[in-house]
């Protein structure tokens, strides 16, 4: 994995952890601001995933898993459930993104 991918992954992880931290201390206003930053970084991140080999079964499985996580986050946001948003980011999104570092 090249440095650009690593930098993007690190940036996504930092934003994700900032979201979790803000929601964890009850600062929903900051948490939602951090969600916007995270979404912007995730857009770039998912764009980079488009450069991977689409015929690779592992790549397809990863993208399917990531899409599922993002749908869950979206549904929690629509439901205005900041605790669920935080939990999904902490226990599903962060580990999924960290998996690409290894």
C-alpha cells in the first residue's frame, strides 16, 4: 500500500475517533460536525478503493462490508441516535478501516 493510501486511512481513522470521542462526552453538536468531516474523508477513501482490482473477491467482500457499515451509520443518523452512530463508528467502521493497514 502506498503512502497516499496510508495517509488517507490515517485521516479517516483520526476523524472517526474524534466523532466517537465527541459523542462519548455528550457533545452532539461537535459530534455531528465531526461526522461531516468524516463523510468528506470517507468519500475520498471510497474513491481510492475504486482503484483496487474489482475482480478480486476480497476487495468485493470488503467493499460490501464497508457499504453495509455506512448504511447502518446513515440509518442511525436519520434516527438521530448519536449513541448508535458512535457505536457503529467505534466497533465496526474503525476496525474495518484499520484492517486495510495490515
